[in-house]
């Protein structure tokens, strides 16, 4: 009788397995919040939403990337990501500051629907490390494209930030961009034109 090693799982397959039980937990917490609202229920729901975004990041990291040739303005994409997690940023007492140069930035190639949740999670990871202080998010021109730099103490070693960077790298590298740590306290995402 021969035994065969199972084929390795992709990030998408790994991310899919916990989604159903996590969805059940979320539904139970939402029901509990209606019946007995309180800070603990709110915190638990916040952590469930965070887990959902991290699972999405894991799924993106393992998925084949097919890019369209369209271009998106990164400041708008970043603003959409901040809107997505605005309530959670407010609960943390975090304030985001976006530094954008006065000259217009070029549109960049990315998959907006797949990139926005990753940016949202990076903003939350940044807020978790910076506390109630102002977190700088800097957008600058980079080789015809745009670079986004986020800074907070210990950000580049945070597990959630590293997962988002890996997923973002999978999206950006085929277009000529990249995502990486810049020292212990900053992460950089470079979007190609």
C-alpha cells in the first residue's frame, strides 16, 4: 500500500476553511449585541471583522492575479480604505493624517477591489501600534507611480501587517510594484503607473 503526501494548500484554500465557523460566531455576536449591548460584545465583533480581513489577505496572497489595464488614483483608494475602517479607527481614538504632495499624483495599476481591504487592514495595524496619536500616511511620487509609506512603532514586525504586505506584494509585483518593510517602524507599498 503506497502513501502519498497531500498536495500543498494554497492561501485561498487555507483562508476558506475558517470562514464558515467565523461567520457563525459573527452572527451569534450580532444577535447578542442586539439583546445585551455592551463593550465586550462590541470588542468581540471588532476582532471578528479584523479576522475576516486577515483571512481575505491570506486568500489574496495565495490567489493567481489577473490584472486589468485600468488605472486608479491611489489617494481615493486610500480614502476608501480609511472609510471602510473609520468606526474602528475612532474606537481606538486613532487619527489618520494623509500627506499628499501638492502636484497631482498619477493613477496607478492595481486591483482596487482586492487592494482596498488590504490597505484598510494596514491602517488598523498602524493604529494598533500608534495608539491615539496621529498616524502619518505619506503618498509620494515614485518612478512614474506612487509610493505609500505608513509608520508606527514596531509596525513591520506585526503579524497582521506582514500578512497584508505579503498579499499586497502578490498583487503589486506582477505590475512592477512592490510591498515591503522599511525598517522596524514603517511599511512601504509601491504602485506602478
